[in-house]
């Protein structure tokens, strides 16, 4: 996935969704509505994005056009 592909989808939603923190910790990550994995850190999330073809993933984590953080604060992965 490259920047143009994600921006041209026209759905008005970010192509990457980081779901709320699970009861056992970690957050499910979806890329284009497909499950990418369970992230326990930003490094895990960046690896999922890298595998999806986004080599500049670190720069995208706080861009709401790219990443939607649901339910909990961004960059929080552990259960309180």
C-alpha cells in the first residue's frame, strides 16, 4: 500500500485502525479492514505497516488521515 492508494480510497476513514486495548493488553490492528496483528508497542504497529508496504510508518502514527486510534489514548498498549 502506498500513500496514493490509501488517500484515493475516498471512504473518509483512515486505512489503519488501532482498536481499543484488550483486557489482556495489546491492541488489534486492522489495515484496510484486514486483521494485521496484535500490537503491544509502537514498534509492533510500525512492523505491521512496514509489511503492508509503508516504509515511512513512524511518520504516520500520529496522522489521523492514516491511523485511527480507537477507544484509548494513542500509543497506549497495556491494560490499566
